[in-house]
């Protein structure tokens, strides 16, 4: 059993982590919720009990003898405090982008590259990939094994939960304003997104770079190749849409081999945590309302290109807060316990 801390326990992903840890019956001896000084005095709920939030400090990990620390409080917070947790002897599972491309830090999607977890010993930190990357690599991995992917073109339809609780609140408040006043009128409240997000679509997530792509798009390029140990060409267009918490992606893959729709469906359906929903005759395909609050990547609209034999198109959807963040982090924790935990505990407690 482990002492587990959640840094960012009052946030959208932090709250979901509490639910997923409980659902997965994670072996917890003591749970320590951490957030900023603003949240001291608040409680979080875990297994029907209220637990007081503590302030995230460098010393708290040592003081509380933390074994596993989940971080989801933003990149600058991880930069400052994750090394404290690692130094105190905890394994850090970090949800931010801060350590992801560090060659000494494994970047892990347990369904795809569980073997990389072993690298955790170098820094004590395991990075959780970007949400759009996680659901994309889970659907690319079985197809890459079957057909050999050379290039990926992807357009995302990303939910507002990717911008945290504040992003979700901004969409809901704008929707409320639109219902109360005038449809299509620019609503007043606009802090998180560059433009009104209610009834709109914004082709801009994270900062623009000199090459015309955004940082979010480059995360998908670099993280996908790191996780899959590939050198694929990837061209993403990341778009924010007025959906609460599930991301969708329209993906085209260019393969070494000729693709076959039947085979693609078969390898996807047999892959861990993928569900194929693809029955045009009955209007069945993946959508955010199907994926929300579940732990699967849903894949559908699988079809061969009209012109090229080696090109396949499909659509995937997954819950951003769960598959794209909390559930992936907990699955990393479980794999880590399976592969390293006993040894770690032996060292720590002399068992
Ligand atoms: P707090 O609620 O005290 O601000 P979200 O991703 O939904 O926006 O949530 C962000 C999470 O990160 C919250 O739990 C927030 O705590 C926490 N957080 C943000 N900044 C800090 C900080 N400087 N130190 C500790 N926790 C922080």
C-alpha cells in the first residue's frame, strides 16, 4: 500500500484522479490532496470521506512520506515542485508538458509503450502525454503494427476541459448568457479562450510558433514519435470546439503497405482500451456523448482513401479528462507498481 499525493487536487484533472483512483481500487494507504494556499481550508472527497487540502510545498512530500505523487497543477508548478517530490523518494507521474520531451524522462501511454516506464529511475519522474496525443497513439499503435505508418494528417476537435475547470466554466457561462440574451451576440465573459467559444470553433490552441504551427500541434508531433519510437511525418491542426470534455480527431494515415478496412477494424477492436463503433447503415460512429465518462478510445468512420491504396481515414473520440489525463496517469501508476513497486517498497521499508 502506498502514500499517494495529488498536486492540483482541486482542479478538473485532480478531481477526476480522485474518482479514478477509487474506481481502480488503487492500493492507497494515505491520500494527501495538495493545491495552492487559496485552497487550504477546503476538503476533497475520497471513498466517501472528506480529506483536508494541504498547501503544495517542497517539504510536504518528505513530511508525508509520499511514495507516488500525481501532478496536475500546470507546468511551472511541476517545474518547481516535482523535483522536490522525486528527491523525497516518490515516483512522480506528471500530467504537464514540462518534462515530456526530456530524454531522461519516460513519456508513457501504458497500452503503447509500458516498457519505457523502466527509465523512471533516472529522474524519479514519468510524464503523462498531451491529451490529444494519448488518444491518437492508442489508435495508431495497432494500425502501425499492421500497415507501417509513414505519415499522419490529423485535425482535432478539442473540448474546453483541456483548458481546465476555468475553460469549462467559460463555455457554460457563455451558453447561459446566450440563452438569456441574444444568440450569436459576442458574450462579455472571455478570459480563457481568445474568442467566444460558445457556438464557435477556434483553430488555435496554445501559442503560435514561427513555423505557423502551434505548440499544441508540435506536442502531437514530438510526443507521438517519442512514445511510438518512430520518425513519422505528422501534420496536426488543433481546433477548440464548444464540447465540454471529450476530444475528437479526424485522422488520415499514409502506410507502407496497402490498407484493408476489415483488417484495420479487427486490429483496432483487439487492441487494449479501444472500442470500434462503425456501422454507417445504422448511423453508428464515435461521438463525445458516447465517450464522456468512459475509459475507452472509440474509433469509427474507418474507410479507405478514394485514390490511394495505402491511405486510410478514421475518426476517434475519447474523454479528455479521463483517457487524456487522469486514467492514463492511474494506468501508469498501476503498471509502475506491477513492474517496479515491490522492489521500490523493499528498498524503502526493508521488506
Ligand atoms: P487551486 O484550486 O488552489 O488554485 P485546473 O487545471 O482545473 O485549472 O486546476 C489547476 C489545479 O492546480 C488546481 O488544483 C489549483 O489549485 C492547482 N494550482 C494552480 N496553481 C498552483 C500553485 N501555484 N501551487 C499549487 N497548486 C496550484
